[in-house]
C-alpha cells in the first residue's frame, strides 16, 4: 500500500509529528477507557511512561515549524476554530478531559510567536516562571499551562536545524515509515476526528 507524500516537505518534521500524534491518540484512548471503566495501574503506568512524551514531542516540532515556516493568519484561524469545536465537544461530552484543550492554549501562545522567535531565551525563562510560580488554577482550569507550551516551542526553535538534518536509514526501508509521515501531514484532521469520536464514545458508554 502506498501513501501519497509531498516531495517538497521535510520528512523528519512529519515523521516526528506523526509519531507524536500516534502517542497522543493512544494516550487519549487510555484516558477514555479510564473514564468509562475506571482507571487501573496498567493504564496509569502507560500514561506516565509510553504516552507521556506525546505533548512535548508535538510542541517541539511545532516550534521548529514556526521557526522554519512561520504561520499564516488563515492557518491560525483554522486551528483556532477547530480548537473551539474540540473544547465544545469535550466540555459537553467528556467532562474528565483537559479543559481548556491544549490546541486552544497553543493558539493563544502563538499570538506572541513573533516575539518568541526574536527573544527565545527570555520567553524560555518567562515560560518556566509562569509554569512553576504562577500556574493558572481559576475557573476549573485543568489544561496545560501556557508556560509549558512556550518552553517546548522554544526547545523546538533551538532544535530545528538538528531535527531537519536527522536521518532514519533503517526505518525508511519499511512501509510504516511512510505511514507515520502521512499521519504527520494530517495533524488537524486526525486530532479533531479522534477526539470527536472518543468524546462521543465516552458520552454514550459512561454509566449514569
């Protein structure tokens, strides 16, 4: 089976992002299972080990993409609208899910991307201070702190050259290599769809 790949894109970015999305989908699926049937030590262990890296990986790659290509207002508006829809679905159908959802937090952080790109070390410090000493707790806030997002975006900015120059000679021989890249090139579609499906599943299967 072949997966259509664009030749003018850097495959490393999409490969890492695709891997992060797979981990993220798995993490959310585990959370959905825990919501419906109750958590257990195996679910907890998987979520604090295997799937724990999904958000940092995704945000680090996002930082690299923002550094290399920037972001257009049309793309930002698309992400913002999808983030609003995701939050409506999760708040309505899946109360145990993080609120606000990470994509919505990302859209507010990215408003300052011009300054983050210009002064990454300063924003790294600001992000750390906010996350450690001034976390948001009001209004039943259970989502990621803006400072966390900033920290990983800055790491991605500094790591952008390294990421684009990575090589995976062994993995590239297998079909799964192209599959992961294909997933990494459809991040919004996969992210929105899987959260909608999981939210509906949780809503209909959670005992009253």
